[in-house]
C-alpha cells in the first residue's frame, strides 16, 4: 500500500504563492498518473492538476493560469505551485495516485490545509 504525505500547507496572504509537496513511499514513475485535488467539507472535490507517467501535465481550465504541477523522480515527490492565490483557493489539498490498470485515483494522502487570508 503506497503512502502519500502532503506538506507545505498553511496560511497564505491573498496574492501570494504556494508550494505543496507530496512525498510517496514508491517511485513516482511507478504510477500511471498522479494528481492534486482539493476539497472543502460539504463541497465537491475538484481536481487541480494531474501528470501521467510520461510527464504530460494537465491543470483544470479555471486554474491552469495560476497552478502548475511538477514531479521530481529523484526525490519521489509530486509538487503543486500556485500563484496569485485567492480566498476561494482555501481548501484541503490532497495528493492521489493511480496505478496502471486502475480506472480512478484510488490512493490518497491525508491532505494539507491551505488557508488564503484576504
């Protein structure tokens, strides 16, 4: 069972930057895809960005101008960088992975809280 640990959350001022990191217990290249999601209790979970094994990156259309996903194969981390943060970016951010043959992201970290203060 893969273990995913998110870090980097906290309080950020509106307009500021954010860098989250997800450390995995397995090689990041072993996953078919990895992604960052965010969710506030009571709201629908939203995929922020994703990356496949080949390194192709995807970001949600409404977020692609402010969020960027990257991967470090040596450190086995998946990072998410955000800029020009807004109060509505306040959420718990989760890292998730999908293995080859799986249809969805079935492995999740515990999440890291990000609060954007106005």
